[in-house]
C-alpha cells in the first residue's frame, strides 16, 4: 500500500494519522525553506486538514492529497519571490483557526469530525479575515490542481487530465520558473 | 556640438518601436532605455503563474506602485495604493513593452474618430475635441503597420469599413475555430455583418518570422514563435541588427534634464546595479506608456519648466483615457449539439476572430433620447481565456459564501467539461473628462525615492450607455447561437491594459501638450510617441493607432534629422 492508498483508506481521514505521517506524506522529507521555519508541524497538520476538507479526495476525482496541495503550498511559501506579508498572512490565519477551534471545541482543529470542521470553517468564514484566509487557501489548492507540475502540484498532470484541460506549449522548464527568470 | 546619440528613446513598446526601427535603419545612432529585462522568444512559456498570477513581467508592487483615486457611489472620492489592492496598472516592463502580451485585436480608427466633436457634437462634462490630423494623414501609416509590423486579416464589405489604400491585408486571416461558423450563421440570421477580426499575428512565415503555431495561449502571454507582432520582434530586433541601435535593458530613467532655454540636455537613468548614468542626444523621445510618460514629465522639472517638463500650461497628465465598453459571455452546452459539432467545439488552439462594427454609429432614440447619431463601438468575440486557475477560482464564488468541498469540485468539473464558452469584449470611447488624470502622489514614492503616479479615474455615463447597448447586441448574437447562461454588461472599471491620453496633441498649447507632430510644444527637441498623444481613443483597442502614429512621427523626426543616411531597408535579422 502506498502512502496515498493508506491515507485514503483511513476511515476517519487525516485526523487519525500522526502528525509526522501527514506532514511527511504531504511535503516529503525535504528540508524546510528558511522562510517557512516559523510553521510548526502542528501548523502543517492544520493546513493539510483544511485543504483536505475544502478539496476532498473522491474515487474519480483528485483531492488536495492527490494534487500535492500541501507540498505546493510549502514550495510557494518558501520560494524567494513570495512576499513575507503573504507568508505571515497564511501563518496568522492558521493560528487564528487553531485558536478558534480550541475556543469552540476545546480540541485541535485536525481532531474534529468532518461535520464539526464544516461548521467551524463556516463560522470562521463569517469573519472578514477568516474569509480572506480561506479564499487564499482555496486559491493555492486550485493552483496546485492546475499549474504546471514543475511547481510541485498537479503530479503527472492529474488536475489537467481530470478536467480535460489542454496546457499550452512550450511549458516552463525548472530553470525558468517564475522566480528564476 | 557632438552628442552621445542622434536620438534617445525612453521605452520600447508599440510607441517606441517604429521610431527605433525607422531611425536605426536610416543610419542614425539610436539609444533605447528600457526599465525592464530583455527577454526573447526563448524566455516565454505558457506559465499561468508567471504570466498572470505572480506579475512576472511587471514591477514588484512593493517597489513600484501607483495610487488610484476612484469615485464612491455618493460622489465622494477614495484613494488607495495599488500594493494594498488587487489593482495593477503595469502592463509589461520588458523590451517590447506590453505589445509582447497583447491579444493583437487590431482595428483602425474610423475617419469620424479623428473629428469626434464636429461629427457628433459636444457631450456635457466630456472634453471631446477633433484631432489636429485627419484619417487621411494616418492611413498610409496604418497600411505600413500591416506590412511591416504584420497584420493578418480579410477585408469584407460592411457599413463602417474605413477607406484603405491596400485592397486587402498582406497576410490571410489566422486559423479560425469552428465557433466562428456559429457566429457567422447567427449574424446572418439576424441581418448583422460578422467580420473577420484583423490580428497582429502572422498567419504564415513572413518578415523573417515564424507563423503562429496556435498554442491556445496568446493574450497576456509572450509569444514563443515570434508570430505575434510585438514591437520587439517586429521592429527592435532588426533595428539592433543594423548595429545602429544601443538597447539598454534594466535602465530606469529617473529625470529628463533641461537647460536654461528649456531644451532637454540629458537623460538620467539608473542601471541594474543601482549606478547612475547620464546621456545626451540630438533629439529625445518618451514612450513609457501613458501613465508613466506623464509621470516622468511631471517628475522632470527644470529651469524653464518648474512644474514639470512641458507642463507650463498644466496640461501634462490631463484627459487620461482608457477603453470603455462592456463584456459578455455565454456557453454552448454540449448536450444541445450533435457529436460532430461537439467535436468541433472542443477543438483547441485556433482563434475565434470575429467582430461586429454595425453599431460603430448608433441611431436609437429610445436608448439615447435623441434622433442624432451617437458614436458607438466594436464588438469582438473571443474564447474565454484558457487560464485554468483563473477559471477554477471563479467557481469558488457561492451564494453569499465560498463554495468548497464536493459542490465546488462538481461545479469546476462542469465548467471545464460540459460546454464551450464564448466571450465578448465591446469597445467604445472612454470619454475624457476633467476628473481623469495623472498627477504625482504627494506621499507614496517608488524604490528610487520618486513620487509615484496618482491615477484619478472618472467614468462618464455615456461610456456606460454605449457599453450597455453593445453588450446587449452581443447577447442577442450569443442567444441566437444557442448559448446558455448568457451574460452581458457595461463596465465602468478601467481596463488597466488599455490606457492612453495624458499628453494630448493639438494646435493650442493652452489645451494640449504636444503639437500635431507630437513634439512637446515648448521643448523643441522632445517628442512623445506612445498612446499619450490621443485626445480621444476611438471605439477599438488603441495599439494599431499607437504603432501607426509612431511611424508617422518617426518620419517627421527623420526629416528633421536630414533624411535617410542609408538606402532602402533590407531585413538583416538572423534566421534560425
């Protein structure tokens, strides 16, 4: 069983997994970029859980896990072109959500049942900052789904294939990703 | 007196390229100062992140931004720096400027566009004027752009076809998507003239350039084959090959110095390493795109120009215009069409290339409360932009809340796989008013410490009326095509990539910045050749007219310098 099958077959989803397993599965064993050192394992778990909730895996449609959404987000937050303000925004929102979960349920967000997560995220969305954060997280998921695989998401063009999308040629090589040109 | 160069040109886009090309090929020493990098076809990829989501070809807004001033619903005004917003007025700070990223929808202005005031009369609160030149003055240069820069198309007879000196375009139309046939049939049933849209894209190898390869990603993207007629590939490459053109990328011009007589005597710029330089030339040209041209003039005060270069009558920055109009879309849902039609509709890469100009002039008493003809505009039919992230992101907008989870995935799947979208861009005049202009912001500065441009944007109600009229007409066509989910609307939001004015040309220095030759009235050795010169914008995208006018002014400059030093132009650009 590979890691994807393992995660998908987990009856209670990501919440049943240990923190190292989820984060390792999503962002691999690569060293964290210095820019994202402030993100703890707990933060990555919260982000992975939110991504999985917003864009769940289905039998015939890839979810956040299959499109490497956390790995993609990690790459975005760590690349040198990313505005530190954007990094801080993602981090602050993650902490706000964690705090919000504790206030409402007294347990970490990642341990909530799916319907409880939904209710909590909808409440979080009512706050202007919460909505802005969720909008951003959703956009990064969709980037992971549909940008060129050279950026770390959309492995083997899984997103393009799902949506019968034709990419344009020429595609960007690794040495000409946007922050390198 | 000796000079470093015969002519120094600030900028390298559509307003600069014709001057660079003409003078370099005529044997004059040309210096081009471009603030952005020098990319070639080998650097342009179909990369949505770089092109559209991360602003990869425009300055970092943390370093260089603008301040925008917009009107609230109650008539008060609000302003904000663009870094703190989703606005971005940069359009391509690279060699060749934003012409690298245009869609190349090329339409000429019509004869009446050169005399809007005398043709249609005044409109309250709009600073409409006639141009100091006529369509006949510009026509040879429109023709030149077709042949030298490269425009593909096919002329058909329709009510507002402008006069042409060449019978047809030099290059046949680019390949067309089957959806064009659906538009043609719908227009025929409605008694409307559907016309092939001219494109600044080569449909066959020519001019030492390759043909379009129909990647499906054109507008917003740099061209990897050289088929798109950017200023860089069509004009600058061959100018550089003459050996007469010194092109310096990463050169940010910070000040244009002028002497006691008011003439320009040096251009100061900062290179990539932050080192300051000054150069001089016999003549100078600014073509930094409308907003930045006005800003540079306003930032360049001198002994005879205390309020900014060429601004002694306080006209610099005034009458900024955009392209007015509307937009629309509809979906040809696959289950309403035969399998063969669906297979055709799913084709990818070729262009829609259809326009309607039947309402370039409108007579509609119900809409405009007058029997007098009104200036109308152009409807262009295009594909929905293929950028997949942008398309998917739009599906997250739910009813008062974000859509996520399976409902979002289902909607995205349907959007991408159950129909083909057609989109409309309608163009009308963006009327110039006293409240649309560029000034220097008193507080916000760029990374070099220079005041940034403060852009005040005013929307005249006539823009919206005409925009609605055109949008509704386009909706009729889409419904006749059998489209579902038809939406059409006028827009008061300024398209930040279609901007002109700010240094209008005219005969009276009290009401214009440039004379009819686009020389700054009271600066005898300085010209402005980008879209800044336009007093009104026509009801089409501006780019063809900017190219044509720059060729016209280039001829004036060439005559002033003494004419050709060399004989006729022979392409010297390398092949392969």
